[in-house]
């Protein structure tokens, strides 16, 4: 079960920093890559296609300079996340920039990745596709993707509902290529546990929301540190797709999270009565995964990765250390 070749010799940990809407910007991606994990960002975080091109040029330049100065520890590759749903008006323009700047790996979400696979393979890049079920995984494999990202229960943002034990085992019945596992990973011990289960890479988002370089609101970071898994609500109300949010951010936006159970949407009922419009997902209502219970600080990315390297090494050397693995 190989890690994709573009990562060979470039990772301090078998880990991808997942692309987080609003929070994953140039600063976070550069810090992750320099620390030895594969950083990524949604192309939509650059508010225009022109700004996206500026970001790609900046990231390339900075990483080239880092690699020249640090040949003993080359930066990890970076990636960009493309939302393929037809509702994304920037899909085609962003793909053109991704191809023109030869982004090393592309993460595709919400749609068929066939065209992206063809274009990215044309310059030697790879495509990893988000899936939440074995059915989605089979379709992605038929599209020719290079790897699968299994977004399991407890993941921040648009997480799935299946246990990683269930989904990973089912996918391994028909796919022996690269797999990245997402779903409440927040430590080096949890990352090692994912490998033992059969994943090749971890896929970690929420832990990096509470990093100094993340572009998340300071209140968002504080809430992640203060709250626990019991403070997460899973609802489609705010984005139209099921996702995990911090209950206290829902309350702060003027909505009682206890009223969300069983609701399929909030646009045609009285849920937002008395509010000045519907709270916006990610901006007004903040996301997080269930791994927040073990997050207790806001370190730099370099400090966080160094800590996870120690945890990962301890777990590999002493399996009993999995007790209290976190995530």
C-alpha cells in the first residue's frame, strides 16, 4: 500500500493537512510544507482566480527558496482542493490555474474527477478524491484517481457517518492504492493508529485550525481549545450538506443547537426567525471535528508537527502507548 511517489523522502510524517475553507491560506500551507507535512488549501480561499494565481506563484517561490536553503530537509509537496460541483462558478478557471502552475497534488470533492485526472496526469501530478462511502470510492477509482481520502465519522466540515474501521476495511476489499484517512485525528498517536488500520496517510484538519498560522478567527481557535466532542453538532441546516459544527458558535449566531435535531434545512421554517438573515456556514457558524477533546493549545505548526513526530515515534516503538491515542 504505497504512499504516492511525489511524497517520497519529503514527509516528516505520513500526513496531509486538509484544505479548510477560510482557514487554510498561504501562511498555513507554507508552514505545513516546511515542517514536513503536505499542506493544502481550497482554491476558493483565494477570493478570485487572479488571486489564486498569485498564491500559487508565492507558494512555489517560497518552497523553492526553502529547498535551496535546506537540502537536508526538503519541503513537502503542496496541494489544492477543487470543488467540482456544477454550482461552483470558478471550477473551470481554477482548474486552468492549477494545471498552468503544475500543482503537485490536487484534491477533488463533490463531483466526478475524470477531467481533472486527465489534465493533472498530463503534467505529472496526482489526484486524490474525497469519499464518504465505498460506493463513492468505487466511482472515483473508475475515474482514474491516484488515491482516495476516506472522510469518516467525526471529521470536521462535511464529514461522513461511517466508522473508519468499517469504511477503510470495505474500501481495502477492492482498492490497494493510496488511502488517506480523515476523521477526528489530532495526534501523532492517532496517525500511527490509522496506519495500523491500513491507511497510508492521515488527513488532519481541525488540529491545524488551532495553530498560529491558521487564518481562523481567534474566537474559533479559543472555542476549539475549550470545547470537547460533546460540543459538536452534525447538521445540514447551514450549508445544505451534513457537517460538524461547534454548538457554541451556533448559539453565538443566535440559534439554539438543540433545535437542529431532525431538521433537514433552515430556509423554510422558523429556525432563523428574529435573526438578521441566515447565519453563514464557516464564517458565522464554525466547524470542527470530534477530535477537539484532546486539543488544548494553539502552537505554531512547527511546534505541533515536532510534537506529533515524537508521539508517532513513541506509538510505533511502544504499541501500548495507543491507550489515550486522542483524535
